[in-house]
């Protein structure tokens, strides 16, 4: 079954560990801006927004490194009628 990354925004502390890990695993260098995930602070709400670029492969490295549990690897469920489509 295919896997993806689920986001629980309320748990995010804004530490950036996910972006740093992504850049190391996927680009071979420490540079959060080079990763496929970004964390932005929502100033007025006092929370953080996690977003993925279109180049994200859903490898799950970010979720495995997340110390707060804001990112989690989950199994994706196929929609009815999607099986067998090319």
C-alpha cells in the first residue's frame, strides 16, 4: 500500500528539523531551503504552517525526524474505482 505524510499542524513547534532532514536525505547537504518541505510561522495565529513542494517524494524522512509528532507516515487508501488505472 502506498505511503504518505500526514500533517498535524497544532503539534508543530517550528524547529525546522523536518526541512533540515529533507535537505540532507534528498540533496546531500544541510540547507533547509533546499528540501521539499517548508515551515512558516503564522504570526497572528502564533502557529506554524507546513507545506510540501511538488517535488516531494513522500519518502517520510521528515516524519521520522519530527520530534513533536507534527508529521507522521501514514498508509494511503485507494479510492474506489482507482485500482487498475494507468
